[in-house]
């Protein structure tokens, strides 16, 4: 019971929900090459198809980077 003598290990780094969701969709689509899912966040979207190639993987990573922020930009003109 040595774990009681010290602090608990740090939790694993949190992943944004969008990254988890896109990973699950990619895995589901990869099971059958005819599957297709379009993910839309605000005005941005990405189409994920079965068995993605390197170019699609790059596009998905770029999409994840764009939507991984704190949320949509305010559009009410207030600064």
C-alpha cells in the first residue's frame, strides 16, 4: 500500500470533447469504407469518410485545432 504514503499520481491530460468525438467517428468510419459523417461546429465543418488517407488525417487535425478553442467567437460586436 505504498500509494497511501505519497500523493496520488497526476490525472491524465484532459482532451477536449471535440477531439474525443472526432476520434470515435474516425474509428467508426474506418470499419467500413462507405461510411461518411459530416461534423459541423459553428460555420466550420469536416467530412470524415472510411479509411482516411494522409491528406484527410491532416484536414481532420487542422479542423480539431480550429474547434479546440474555448468556444465560438462572440458575434455581437462587443469588445
